[in-house]
C-alpha cells in the first residue's frame, strides 16, 4: 500500500504501479537521496523540528542505509514507486517514529528536482575534466603536425593548402566551446529547489540558506512554483551534450571518409576496426560510425525533453519523471564517446605524401595567384578573371606547375603570372596566411600557445 493510501479506498492496480513507477531508473540517485535527507534532517534539527537526539539518530540511520546502498544490500521495491519513497521506507523500517517525520516541510516535487540538479552538476564536473583532457590531446596532436600539409575543403572540394595543425586547432575550438557551454549549463543547474515544497513553499520555518550550503548549491530558487517546475537546466544540459556529440560526430564523419580508400588520407589503428563476415578484405571504421550514431541518440534526448516540456502547465507534472532517464542516457553516451574518442584519435596515422599531393591538386594555388596579381596592382575581380581563364584552359593539368610556358603565353602575357608560377611552393603559400586565425606556421604556433593558456585558465 502506498503512503497516501488513506485518501483511497481501493488498492492500486498492478499495471498502474508498473507503468508509473520510476525506481528502476531513479535508483541511480540513491546516494544523492541520502545526502539530501541528511542535509534536510540536519536542517530540521537546526530549526527545532527534530530534537538533538532525534537528529543524531535519524542521521545515523541514513548513514547506515548509505553503506547498505553502496554494498548493494537493498532491494528496491516497485510498489514504492521511486527512490524517495523507497528510502523513506528504509528509515521507517529502522525507526518508525522518526521515519514518519522525514517528509516534514518538503515534497518529492522539490526533492526529486534537487537531486537531479546535484546529479547533473556532478556529471558536468566529470564531463568538464574529460573534455579538457580531450582538448589537451588535440593541442598535442596539433603541435606534432606542423610539418604535414593537407588540402582544406569547401563544398567537399579541394580549396587551399593548410597545415594539419590548423585542422586540429579547428576541432580544438569546437571542443573548447563545448567546455564553456557545460560551464554555463552548470550555472543553470546550480539553484537549489529544496524548500519549495509541493508548489507554494512551506509554513515551517525552514532554513534554505543552511540547506543550500550543506548541499553545495551556489544559489537558491527564488520562486517556489519555478522551483518545482523548472527543467531548463535539464534541457540546457542535454543541449550542451548534443552540441558536443554533434562536434564528435563531424570529426567521426571526416575520419570515416578520410580513411576510405576513395580518399585514403589516413589509416585507423586496427584495434579499433572490424572486418566483414563475408568480404575478407574489409577493414571498417566501426568505432567512428557508432560514435556518429550516438550523436543521433543524444540529440533525440534533447528533442524528447523539449517536446515533453513544451505543453505542460505549471507546476509539477508527473511527465517530468522522464527527465532522469533522458539525462542518464544522454550523459552516459557522451562520457563514453569522449573517452573513446580521446583514445582513438591519438592512434590515427596521417598519410603525409598523399595529403601533400592532394593539397596541390585542383589548382589549389589559384587564389594565391589571384592575390599575388592584386598585390601587383590588378583589381581582385580582374585577377580572379585572369586566373580562372588559365584554370579553365588547362583544367586537365590540375596544377600551374604542369603548364608549359609556351602554352601559357597563348593565354596570358602577364609577367606576374609567369613569375608566380615559377616561384611558388606550397609552404610559401601556407606561410603567407598570416592574418589572425590563418594557417601560417607563425599563427599556428601562436595559437597553440594561446590555447594552452586559455585551457589552463578554464575552471568550473
Ligand atoms: N518520481 C517522481 C519524479 O521523478 C517524484 C515526484 C513525484 N511527485 C508526485 N507528486 N507524484 O518526478
């Protein structure tokens, strides 16, 4: 029978219990539930609702239950619906008189969201550390890749030569932004809802400031309705996870493509590839494909929680209960993906010669030739036209160096064109990109240095 069964004459239907219970999911909050209970009892002691002896006794009971949970000695009961009622029952089992006082001045509405906030905050701290480690690895990869030239792509067509370090620094930026985003998500979760009661607060003279200090919240929710209604922090957390997974997925997509023999820029460590049960020759980049699909699952969690919330009236609605499953799944997928990505990217081998060759294909120096002409006094639109005419005429050659001088003269008599073609090399082209954020080696060195400092400074 349920604790509020005085209100009901009939016994709850088994299918109702099975369908609406959440213990199978929220048992993950068990230890946090104990921590909240201890803080609550200490607070009840402070304001005189529990006398000193009672407070010590109940805190002692809670601590023993904490140990039992850690040792997996407790069997959770579905008919008790959720983790809060299960733990309350455990206390009552040990001391009925005290156990019946546990829910004084609070509701599961303010309790469940407070616990989820604590869980999200803890998870963000962990993600924060993992992402910082990932960014460190990427910076290291960038440092090691200063001599590798590769093509940059736009529209997935060869665009301009760059240094591999520059490519890594792009992903560094993306994951750095993710860390900042998680830092902000943390702030949104860092409001304590406990003390909001069911919806309107409580007539007991509770000390929320004391509670928030005990539970390590920086802020306290300032409106009891909002306290039990607000799930913005869940949505925001899921959004941060989704953005991060989106970045991971884009990197995975590139790794899959670059490792295909169609392109063949990289090779992936065999330990992270699979074969085919039918095609004996196959080496498949499974791990990156799985990660790519996990991004879809994480994003679907974000969509789910947004859709769940969008039509709900204030304040607490049982629909919220699903927030936990979504948060847990989302975080698990993200953490695992970040961990595995950190391991595998270090093992990727870049095929230097192939990358260099590709970076010189498709007239990738065309923009540099046009810019060179403009520096010699020709307006850029005109330079663009001159170069595009040469490209069009010799499209099959793929590279200015392959054009013989006599043929070139038939298309243009511009001496600067000839000068450029005679003198350019890919390193020079790259090292001319000296504007802030450009791919020149000087800029890259600066950016690596700046990134290391910036990362060190970033704390939660
Ligand atoms: N298990 C519920 C949840 O996670 C706890 C709150 C239930 N409150 C209630 N009034 N039924 O949302």
